[in-house]
């Protein structure tokens, strides 16, 4: 049986921490439930926005088990599992698939820079062999502004040809609409599932043949993104998308992860949401105030 | 009792892998023994050159224990312990110090980019608190060409003022002599231990007040570097350093880690030394041949 693959609005879900900077399972799962109720079609647990790379492998496996045992449907979770170490990526991917996640979002190994496509191909090929599970579905995670290691078109071509039905999609966090459009044009006709990593490109991506978006912004206003998704072929989608852009651009003036946490802390009157693992730091009081002013009453 | 801190020639020691890409403990330890016998004063196990970030935390702790139980003196080891995740860095640092290593080499968390000094300071401060061991000595690892996260002068100032006797040195792999010189001028007078990450700067660093070098090149010709170190105040050091530069520049025309592995494989007639974890790949036959020609008979 083929697992249903997620489409629509995916949130790379924020992780809540206790004051001692341990994962706050209860707060995080409550956020997951809110996101799903407010209109997220699925959640990327352990994305960049989740501070996944600030978590250990054990913290990741334990929290995923905790979330599922606390009522989060694993079929709605696309865990991020790409690490610098192949051994870690294999372990996390096996674990996620074993818990019935429909797929995993896979960063390239990101420590070494200027690596070759051959090296990246071997990384993914070895991973697929070692996971050794027919249920494995991989979404590539292209986020060069952060990872500094790109997943180029030639590599995607080689991976999709070599591993059809396994390498099935991409989150494009290049931030460059032209790049996303080219990905859709070239790979979507064969069924490759393209999700821009920015809500700014949600409507154009949907109209061009993308599957939705996986956007940090979904953590604070998934309902608005879901409206764009539902109405994407209707004329009113344009003004909805304009409101997405207005809010998205306001958010982007600040470091995005602390800014999202500040919005949650404010909207839920729950300062614990601002806890963040170093090297990230919370917004200053001045930044918070300015951000709330710019986002305005439209959020929540 | 204060542990003696290493000076002189330190090799960020290569890691050997089996054909199945597991750590080849026996070959790696034999290499460590050769390095120490040939003139290395100490070894950085789990540096960039060691492919440390391609290893899991468990692989790192197990191998360190294996090396020590197979006769490598822990007081000659400076393990790299900096990871993206604070929890991993704490675990590895505690483990290394517990095994009597004189110190650890600490990358900044390297996933998130454009992070603040405040965030990096909190990372190191929290680490020191959580390791909670008076024996902890930290060498900062500044390698912006790879990590893309720098450890700047203000941060070093703050760390050395806040944690005197704990944050005691730096490996400067900026590749920029002017940067190394400024580090020495500013921090060495107070006892801060500066090691350039490049053999190209060994002699100038020693003459300016640096403590030696931690250079990948030491994996193939530690004896030559040791001669420079021993003779650094004598006139003949200049021509020795020129030969270091000749060989070092030849090596740098190729991806350094595969190039070093190719040289070991050739000089030991042991092709297994070329095994390398993705995303890195071995040199092509043409690259190998050209490299050996350029290095010439001088090596080994």
C-alpha cells in the first residue's frame, strides 16, 4: 500500500524548550495539535525552524516517539533526518519510517563545502541502501543560504532516475522564485513534488504545478496559507496571497526563528515560548515591539 | 596538578575507514603511532581532516576509547568536540576530559549562519557550565572557510575574560596570516595559545609568539614540520620553511583530505587508505599522478 504523501500547507514546526533548554514535549505537542487544527496538512518536525540541528540524535528519536504516543498522527509528520554524518541520517530515517512517517526531509551533509555532486550522490545512495526499507520516501532539502551546500538540478536528475519512487520531492528554500519555477518546470511533470520553502511563493508555486509550501510562517498563521491553498485557482487567491506577503515580509525583517517564537509567546501569553537554544537568541524588547506593530492585528 | 598543554607540531589526524566505511581502528591507531614517532607533539583526533563531522557521536566516543586502550597516550590527544548540538558537544567534551585529554578543540555550532556573538558566547558558556569539570581546557576552532561561522576577536576577548584558564587557545584555520598575526599580537601576551591551521604559517607564527601549528600536512610529513619547530630561531629554518611551503602548495591544488589519503595509500602501498566517507570522494587517477609528481621524492 502506497502511503499518502502530504500536499498543501506544511509547517516546519517550532520546538518549545524549557528554561533549562530541554525539549518541552508538552508545549511542542500542543503546538502541533494547534497547527493541524488551524489548517496545516502536515508538519515537518525537525526542520531548520525546529532548531533540529541544535538537537542530538537521541533527543530527536525520543521526541518523535513522544509526539506520536501523545496523539500526533505519524502520517502527518515528515521528519527532517539529514545530518552531517551518514550514520546519523540512516538512524533517524530508519526510525521515522519505522514509525510510519510517509517520508523524510533530507538536508545534504553540510559541514564540508564545495563538495562534488558525485560525493552527494554517494551520500544519498548509501543512505537509501542502508535504510533498506521499501517505504522510504525522500524529500530533498535545498537551503543553500543556511546549509551552504546546494542540491543542484543534475544531482536531482541523477537521484530521481536512479531511485524513482524513493527520491520523490524537494523543499526549495533557495528563496529564489525563479529557481523554484525551474524545478517545477523540469521535474514536476514526472510527479516530483516541489514545495517552496517560502510562503511568498505559495500561490505562484501552486499555479505552476507545485504541491504547496513548507514555510516557517505557517507556525503563526497556517489558516491564512490554507485559504490561499484552497482558493488557488480562484481570483480571490491574489489578495489573500498579498496579505501573506505583507505579513511574511514583516517577519523577515527579524531573525525568523526568534521572531516566530516571540509571536507565539505573545499570542498565547506564554513567555516560555521564547526559550531558544544557542547559538540563536531571543528578540530584544525593541525588536519584539516593532515586529508586533508591523504584523498588526491580522495574525492569529 | 595542571596538565601540560601541547605545543609544536600537531596533526589533525586522518581517520582510516574499511571498505564498508566503518572506522578502521587498527589502521588509524597505527597511523597515530607513526605520527607521534615521526615528530608530532600531539594529535587532534576528530578535526576537519579526520572527517569528524562525518562520524556519529557514538563512533567518536568508541574510537577514542579504542585508541587509548590500544596504547595512545590520552595526554597527547586534543579531541575535536564541537558540534551543532550543544548536547553533543557537552557529551563529547566530558568524555574526552574524563579520559585525561589535556583539552578539546571546539568548533562553533555551524548550522545556523549569521549568528550573533551573544549566541555563540551563550553556547560556549553553557557548555562550560554543563561539562562542569575543572580540568576542561578549550581551544577555539576558527575555520570560516568550512564552518562559515567565525569566532571573532570580541568573542575571544569576552570568553577569555569570563573563563580565564578554561578558554586557553585557538586553532586559526582562516588561512590568512594577517589574521593569525593579529590574534598572536592581541592575545598571546596573556598566555593565549595560538596555532595556525596552515603549515604555510608555521615559521612566522613561531617567530611571532605562536605555539606551533595544527596542520593537515602533518599527516604526511611531520618530520619536516618538526625540524622547522626545533630550529625556528636559527637561520636554516627559512629554507626548511620554504620546502614546507613548496609541498604544502602542491597539496593545496587538490581537495586536501583525499589528497592526504592518496599520499598515505601510495607511500604505504595500502590502497585501503583511500577509503573516504561521502560527501568526500577519493582523487581521480589523474589527480593522484599529478599530485605525486608535484610532491616529488621529498615526501616521506
